[in-house]
C-alpha cells in the first residue's frame, strides 16, 4: 500500500503475513468466483519500526483487538482485454466497506513443478476515514472525506491446488 503523509508525502508499506483462497470459474464472463484474503495487522511493515508500532496500536489498526484485515469478494466483470472489475468487501477494525478492485491478468504459465499458474495485478484505492482510521487524518491527508488517500497494489500468482478441482491459492503478493 501507499498512503498520503503530511499532505505532500507518501509512505509505502506492506503486510508480511497473509493468506488467501480464490475459486477459478470456467465462465468466460467471470474471472473467478468467491475469494478471501486475510492480512495479519501485526505484520505491517513500512520499514520504520516506530511508525509500525504506532500503526499496530489502538490509534490505528489496534492489532491486538483486531488481529486481521479481511478482503472478501467474487463477483467479477470483464472490463476490457485482460482487465476485470471485481466487487469486494474490506474489513478493517471491524468496519466493512465495499472496495472495487481492478484486476489485470498478466498471463498463465506452467511452473517448474508442472502446475498451471496465473499472474494477476490488483489495484484499489480507499479512504482511511471509511474504516475509522482518523488519528491525525487532517494533518496526514487533508480535510476528511476529500478523496482516496491509500492506494493498494498486489501482484498475485495463483495456482491450481488439485488436478480435478477448481480451488486455487495465492502464493505471492506485494
């Protein structure tokens, strides 16, 4: 993710601990079916330990009371060649809001183990205020409600778990 900071800067970060599942569907109008990705709030990493500790605290993510951020979704619509719009719901600190995802299929390949893999690029944008993350928001990103102040990006590789099944699992993201 990349978040606005003090109106003029940006802070980049990531969650180092996550897991997810998605369902591949055969319908050419759908990219995939239901999915769920869980991120461990305590695994936040902006490469500044003091800032990460503050983000884990009750002022922001409150990782002790709300250990996970969860992204769920599944309804996808073909937008253009290789691009999809995906409806999802993001839950942070017990607050759930819709977050439309833009997904680009980068390609499908067979890895060294003979597994078929799909590479996806995912992007979205959210407002911190929508999730109650308002600590220092005015000085961080301007008047509340003035626009999306966090950009989310992920590069995902999904592979088939079983030869005859349709479940896939995320293997890598950043």
